[in-house]
């Protein structure tokens, strides 16, 4: 056995040291040191509670809190030496505390276990990260809403099956993206509310015999309440899985947005222009301007989806209560946070500067016979059964394809050869402007409705900070 390993914090029951490779293999300090701030905040609250209930004297409590604050300062100043032999962030911090203030530091762990300690740390960490991610999501939505207002009258083709279907406004399309993100924001807040309960006090799995005051600790740490079953408190990571699911849905929506931006910036579409600072060129093709940010965000979605599956698989076969498997929860969570926050920041920075190429959008809408449904609706309003109207419009489109004409470019005589029901007023609905303006109802694409939706969306976003 190697002498490099030491089990100074828990080795009393063991007759030999842990193998050096096993010590390194099972250690988590290489990544869970990221939780140091939350570990120390939780420990300060725990020490305060132990002082309140009389387990610690006031002097012992104060020494521990001052020592923990000093350890925090060392870490933040880069003066802290992390040890793999001490396994994780918790034991590294506790050892540093004991080295600093002596034996009284060993009393900090009274009435708790690393099991409930880490469950608390991750909740504290994720709570803060959700707040940061929510702020970035809000910033992206604000950019979308502002751009939608600017493009409320800009006509573009709406698609189904990536085929031109009906004309819409670019502002309406941007607000569709905003609706996706609005639901995502709601899921994040729901997730945060469910995870914001304190597991500390569950100890290893059964609670503790000390007269702890869990609600006092919860209040100090800003939790809404405490968990109600000690076994569940230390063993489940469903709150992390729920965050992973919410993050995956956000990344899925960002990926859909990315796909459209990639298409729209291509020469084949030419609908939008992205700022140069969010694109790159080619090493051999000087004409290229590649939409790297949307492409990379589209690719990163798979990474976050994979972390969700990893967390689900991690949890699916674990018996109650805590198992070492749960050490594997942190890296997927950390990378999900980093990937999601980075993707949202990139989009929030980029979206306000998207430039619509309005002439290209309008020309594409004309080419696609996107007012065909308007002609069918016109005929139905004149008394024709819809199936018959569908047939008339199909014949009209076939004629237009043969002649190279849009419906709005045909003469009245041309249209009347397919139905004498068609009269001069048909041209009021065959123009792109007439088509979008006619859809003037809640949720419709009419410019007036887009502007009204912008007001509602902006009001919702403004209320988030209140």
C-alpha cells in the first residue's frame, strides 16, 4: 500500500490505508471544489444553528465561523492547497479549518454527514445558477421582443415541411421563439422552487440525535422550508435531473432557432445577416461567412441532452439511501450549467443585431404561392364548399406555375377560367400585405397583433424583476 494516501477524517475503522490509485479514482475534489463557497456558507449556517441550540458554545461558534471565513478568503485569493488525499471539497475545507483553529474545528461536523452536506451544497449552487441563467434568458427574450417590434411589418414566408405555406411577418416569427423561451423560463422557476428545500439535518440517512433546529438553518440559507424524509433527503437527485430536463428543453429551442438562422443566412435563403463578430471565415474560401455561433449552439444541445441521460441513468437503479454513484452527479450538472449559460449569453449578445433582408423575405413569400389559402378562404366566404374551393385554387396554382406568375399577378380573366365566383375584390386578399393583415386576431400574424403581443411580452418581462 502506498503511503501517499491518508484517511485522517474517517479512517478509524480501517486497518490499512486506501490504495493510492483508488484514492485518486474515488476522489471528487478535482471537480467538486467548485462548490467551496456553498460548502462554507452551509457550514457557517450549520455552526450558527449548533450555537443556537447549545451544542456549541458562543465562543466555539464564533471561532468556527471566523475560521471558515478565513478559509474562504484563502481559496478566493488562490492561497489554498487542495488535497486529493482528503477526497472532496468538504474534507478539504474541514481539515483547513481544523489546522487553523485547532480541535474546536472538529466540532463543526456534529449533527450532519457529508451525505446531507453535499445535497445542500448542490441545491445552493444550482439555485444561484438558475438565477443567473434566468437573467440571461430574460436578456435574450428582451432582444427578441425588441427585434419583433422593429420587424412587425416585415413579410416573410411561413413554412410547413420547410415548404412555403402562408405569409407571416418576421416579427410574428420572432415572437414564436419568445413564446418557447417564456415556457422555458417558467420551467426554470418551477425547478428552482421545488429544489429550494433544505436537506441538512438528514445526516447520513436517519437524522441525528442532537437537538437541531432545521428551520433556523433553512432561514439562514434562504430555503423555503426543509425536506421531510431523511432517507429521501440524502439519496435523490431528481432536482438535478429536473434542471437537466429544463436545460435540455432550452437547448432544444436554441437549436431550433440556430437551425433557422443557419438556413436564413445561406445564399439560398438570404433572409438575415448576422454581425461579423459572431461568424468566421474559411481558410481557403475567402467569400465564406460561416454562422459559427448558431452552428455551435446547435451542436452543444446534444451535449446537454447527454448529461440529462447520464443523470437519469445514474439514479435509476440506486437503492435508498446514499450511494457513491451520486458522486457522478456533479460533472454533468456543472457542464450543463456552463454550456447553457454560454449558449444563452451568445444568443442574447447576437439577437439584437440580426439584420433582416426584407426584400429577399418578401420575394420568397411571393414565389411560394403563399396566398393560396387566402384564395380558398375567399371562395368559401362566397358560398363555395371548401373542398371545391381547394380544387379551384389547385388549378389556379398549376396555371401560375406554367405561366411563371404568382396568384396576385394573374388577371381577373385568368382566375375566372377556374371559377366565375371570383370577382375583382379578390385582389384585396391575394396580396401579401392583405393576407397578413386579414389575420387580425389574438395570436395572429397581422402587424397590429404583433405589436399588441410585443406589449404583452414586454410587460411580462418587466414584471420579472419586481
